[in-house]
C-alpha cells in the first residue's frame, strides 16, 4: 500500500463513461458533413488527446481542410447531448468517498467547461479541489509540466502523488513528472497499449484503488 498526499484522476473512461455520447456526436458530425459514420470502437480509440485530435482522426486526412467546420458541428451537438447516456464509471464514487479527506484533482485533456458541466451533473465535483482541463493551462497530458504545476500548488513531492487513468497519456505524464501511475484497464483506453506502458500499478476494477493507497 502506497502513501500518497495528492490523487489526480483522469476523466473520460475513469470517472465518467462518456463513450456513447462522444460516439453519437462524432457520427452526427460526420453524417452532417456527408461523410461515412465510423464504428464506435474506432471512435473510442481516437479519444485521449483532446477534442481537436479526436475530430482530426475522425474526419481523416483527406478532409483536414474541414476541421473548423467539424469542430463547430461537434461542439454544438455535444454540448446539447453530452449527458444523454453518460454515467459514472462503476465503483468510482465509492473510491472518491473512501479517499474523501485526501487532496484530489481531475486532470483531463477534455475541455474545462465540458468537464465541469459533466462533473456537476454527476454530482461528483464536490470531491475535488479543482478540475484541470485541456484549456486550463498552456500544457496538457503527457506534458509533465501540467503535473509539476499541481505539485507546486499543493506542496506535494512527486513520490507522494499518483495519477489514476485509463489512457496511455496518463501513464506517460506520470513518467514525465516523476509521480506514481495507476492504470485502470477497463476504461476507454486500449488495454494492451496500457500494459506495454509499464505503469507502477494496474487495476481491473476501480474499487481495487482503495486497497492500493493510503
């Protein structure tokens, strides 16, 4: 069991299961642009590097000139429909309650205002000191500076901080900032890619986190 003072949580696939709403908004965008919709698994494989990359990958290289158009369509649709099917990931609220007295932060490559809106809708914003989104700082995961800023702010040494997430960027940012990493293998991220990243700790279920840290 590792002693930590600061816990950072990824959002999509770790706290909130946003898959269906993301897929629906991407496919709405594609069909609105008269492009072919994509299979859900493929769209989910594009998640993790922020909305711009998600849309770039979804429209494909041949249509890169239409990125702004796609971003506008997607943003309008997603803001209206982001809570249609989104729910908390199984077990996460128990974890947040268990570590109620621990400093906790959401660290995501999702845009700040969307993350806040979903966190409030799911009633879990109260568990966190703050939410750091893709546009909250000049840096985003896997850039270690986004974590270094938080360590400084909360006066925590790297060895006493952990990031818990389901994406390779979560493990990469931990390595870049010298903090602990805990990979959740059943989120939206690619399981095999996560295993290759050699995180410090792995969990199949989020509830396992309660036994990993103190």
